[in-house]
C-alpha cells in the first residue's frame, strides 16, 4: 500500500506583540568556542552550527514537542514507500542574487551522500539513494528501502548550501568554505568579518522571508568567543554582550534569575542523560543484575541536588515527555529501593559477603569534561554500594572516553545525548544490533522486529503504538536507563526582547528566526 | 672559542632540540588513546565514513610512513593542513601567534621591571620589614592559580569598577590610534594576571642571589674602600646576581606559555594557547604538531638569546 503522509504546512510561530522595524542595533552573542569549520555539512561544534545556521537554511525546523515544522520547505512527506518529497518556498534568494531553488537542495543531498562529510547530516542518509529537482520548488528523494523517518530527519538536520559555490569547490567533505572570496547566505545574516579567537561579525541580509516583515531587525550580529563560562557571564552582566548562546550551568541559573538586568529563558531539552549496562559482560547480561542496578540509583536526589531541580524524569523511558505524541505515562521510573536491589542480586545467584557486598565490581565510564555527569556518577556509586554492588568510577578525558566507548571497553556507560528528536531513528541507532550508539550491545529479536516495523510505517498512530511497545521492552529489560531530560536555561540582557525560543541547545534562543526577530526592549 | 663559533654551536644544539621535540610530539600524539575521526564526527557515522576520514587525514598509513611524509613536509616548510578546519596549519597559527607574543612579552617585561627592584629592596633590607613583606608576596605569588586570579581581576576591575573590558584583545569597529588604545586596555588585566604568577619565583630568586652576592669578598673590599653602598648594590652586586635570574627567565618561558593557555582562556584572549587547547580537544594532530614546533622553536631561540646575554654579562661563558 502506498502511504501518503504529506505533512500539513504550518505558518511560522507568531512572535507576539508588535512588529518592530528593522533598525541599526547590533546584537552581541557570547559563545564558548570558535568556529572550527564554516562548511555546515562538516561542522559539528555548537558555534559552527549557530553561525552557519544564520546563512544556510534548513528545510525543516522543530516545535516544542519535537515535531517538525516548516522552514525552507512548506510541505514534505512521501509519494510512495521509497520516494519522499519536499516542496520549498519560492522566495528565498542567495545573497549574491542567485535564487535558491530545488536544484540547490538536490545538489546538497546528493553531494553529502557521495562525499560522506563527517557531520550529522550524512549520518541520517543510510537509506538515501538520490535526490532530484523535479521543478524549481519540488525535490523528490529516492530511498534504497522504505524509511518513514528519513524525510523528517534529513530535512531537520541538513543545511542547504549554494550549488553554484560548493560544486566548483570539489568534495563537500573537504571544502573549508573559509570565505576566501566572501560567503554567500540565504539566511538572515551574512558573515562579513572573522577575528579568530575573538569575534564573528554578521551583517543583515535585507530579504529573509521567515521573519515577520521580511527583514531581520538587528542590523548586525556579533558572536564573541569567551572560552570560560564565568567570564562569559561577567560580560553579560557588564553589558559587553546581550545574549549567551550556550546553556547556563545549573548552579548559575538561580543566581542570574535574581540579577537585575538579566532575563533567563527556559528551553525544552530534547535529549537525555542515561546509564547503559554493557551486556557483553556476563553479569550484566543477566536481567536481574540490570534491574538491581536500575533500582540502586536515587534519581530524584540526582535531579534535585546535581541538576538543582532543572531536569524532569522520563519515567526511565527513551520516549521523553517532551515528545508528547509518543510519551507513555504508564511507563514509570525505576524505583529507588536498595533492599529490592539486593533481593534481585540474590535472585540472580549472588551471595553477599560478610561486608554486605556482592562479589561483583562494575567499571563505570564517564567523561571528565561533562561536569554534571561527573557529579551524579558519584551518587550512583554510593547508592549502589548500599545495595551491595561495587562500582568503580573511571572518569576520562573526552577523547579517551569516546575511544573506550567505541571499543565497548566499559561495564556501565554514563553520558548524554543532546537531541533525540525522532524515536524511530534513535531506537534504530541505540537498540538494533550494529547501531552506532547501541552501547548496551543488545540484540532482542522482539525489539528488532518492532523497530523494523516502525521504520516503514507512515501512519502516525500506528507508529506511536509500535514505539510505545518497543519503549516498554527497553524499560522492562533495562536495555537503557534514562535518568532525566535536562531543561536548558539561556541568559540574555533585559535590554532585548522578541526572541523565539526553540527546543534544544542547538536551536534555543539563537536560531535564525529568533536572532532575526530580536529587538531592543521598549 | 670565538663568538661566532659559540653562536654556531648554540644554533646546532637548537636545531637538534627542535628535531627531538618534533619527533616526540609526533609520536606522543599517535600514542594517545583517542581517535581523531571520533573526535570530530557525529556519533552515527558509519565505519566506512570513519575509514574514509582517517584516510583523508593520512592516518591510515603505517607510522614510519606517516613520519617520513611529515618530516619531508616540514623540510619544505609545509606544516600540513588542519584536520578540522581544512586550512593550512601555518595560517591557523599565524592568526593567533602575535597575540600570545604580545601577552607573554608584556608579562615578561613587567616581571623583570617589577622583579628586579623588589628583589633589590628585599635583599638590601634583609630580615627587616620590606624583606619580610616581599617574601610573603613572593611565596603567595608562587601559589596563585591563573583562573582564580583572572576572575577576581575581571570581577573587580572589569565588572565593578568598569576600568577595563571583560574579554577579547580589542573592541569592534575601532581604527587607528583608538585601536592601539583598545589593544592596550584589553592587555592590562591578562598581562597583570600572567605577571603575578611569574613574579613570585623571580623576586625570590633575585633576592637570594643578591644576598649571596652581597656577602662576597669583592663587596666587602669595595665597602672597605669606601665605595657608596648604593653603587655597590646596583653596579657590582646586581650585575652578578642577574646571572641566575637571567637563566631563570629562559627557563620560565616554558611556564609562561603554559600560563598563557589558562590566561587566554579566562580573558578570552585570542592567542595560540587557546588554539592548542581547542586542537587538543579535537585531536587536530597537524595543528598540535605545528604549535609545539613553534613553541619549541620560540623557547630554543629565547634560550639562545639568554645564552648570548649571559655571554655578555659573564665573559667566562664565552671563554668556556
């Protein structure tokens, strides 16, 4: 059966209030890192993403509930099982005067598939075969096999780049796009000056259809680099910068909320923090042991003390509450009960010694650069010891941590994902054998079947039902232990107003619509 | 030994030192447990894409081949291309080097300019109030931690008093003389911060060597001959006491660069120290190799200049 699931177009969010005219103000934004790469198809750091996003549009954006909403594309969906499509706006123009057409979109997708740049975009293209511009405003995508998520995902994750600039430069995996001849933008701003290590100046592009009134309000946007978050906050307090792009550390939120002249915006997180039990370890392959561990962590205390109440429980489910269509409140959080954890260990065949400890020790791997995780793993270790389970903490520098994670060299993995926006994609990567982030090394035929079904189901209700069933298996068999979704807090000067906050730290307060709509407070 | 031969020998030793530093850096980076492809790629990268990335970086070749290719590049003056930024390493470094040189040179000059008089003051009032005060300041200075000093300076003089800007190297949209003024105002707090952490050891060394020098026979003789104390102190004792202090400056250059990494981070100063930190987090081998080569060369050259200065201060060095 051909599944026709074109998404209904929606108008961009109303910014509310009046419509201030384009002015001469400069919006100064603080970030903690330099731009590493100006090619949005390669770029991975947050500053890369924030700055290139102001020049290279995405087909889709995201709503507070994780659903996709229009950006450059007005309609999108499937023609049949292996053909998807995007209808794009006809009023976008590159800053050098060339129109942005479906040719640019098709070129970008085909080039990414062919050259395999290291960014997130390519990672979404497993089932992509080719794209073709069938008219100036319509792109059709041929899939190698049915995939009900790919049109949403590549529309959201991929930027569109100008074919007339990128094609002559050769492989998109190697093109630095360092502005040797100036940059070209179809976003609200154009990068005009780079002072490495210090600032990135962007000037307004007069015609940006996604902002109310058609012209961005701030005349200039300057990104300034403050590697130390404490210095960044001082710069905001002193008025040297107007907005901080990165999320505030939990400990700073309350203090800044109570600081005159500073506003703090709450941004829904789309990711989660979790612990994963490596089932290649024979002890952890036993369900009772994983259940015991899941009952030996005090999640509420972790959220209250370490996260200072700025995180919400997901019910220990990978379907977070923020994904409201998928969230299933019948799945509840693992209960913190060390006595039950002991019973489960005994049921698994272990006997505690005279010191009350079972004869197992699990090595928990985490990144020392992740300050929040570094704090809560200590609580996890202490509460597990109460249940007689010894946990040895192994905090490592980030690159070593990534290498060990990749090798599966851990018993318990602790970490987090920034954006888990599409459940089917995430389950595919996290729970199917060979999945890039299948850190549990799980291979459960029942779960595999459900994920396979969901990945070819275009009927939303049916897909939700399948994913809830899959999430229940993940929860009950403790294939993943989701600790919380962290809410994000962004600070800005009360001299400014009009921001349009979107979920996740990648979009947050500095997404293109938000920056283009910001204006001086009255 | 002629002065020219003295220089040639120092140069030869410098080249050997740089080759050694380059080789050790090359090997150490490849011994790190991380993988440059993992450091830059998204978690959902396929194995084929990862292998492609490693091939693009040239890391798929055997280690000896990589080393020969790298040394061949270096001999042609090519430092390679940044893994993450896809631009020549030399460009990456030259964008940042001037700021680090400005910061460290200013801190070095301030250290010497403040350190010598303080050392003289302490030595000439040995055991009395000023000596004790200088010692307390010196020992405290040695235990200072750059980020803490930096944040306190920024909080007091940047945020509360508003005398200096919070971060960066200069303001946007300023030109001509105003630009130099802006550079200077941005330089003050990081330079003070870096000076404060260097000053302690310099002052204490200066004090100790000067006290030693003041106890020498030739000083006693000069005093017995009725030479004014001030002249003895500044002209005779200080010149001899400067020798170990000069050596210390050469040795401190390495620490100065290390201190610059932290100082540049706290003060958002766009120098090479921060570039190194970022390259480490991204395992950008070519940038790290280039940066360490540059730093090794800087330290070697500075030490050569110290040796030459030493030769002027003490002719026995040249003679030996």
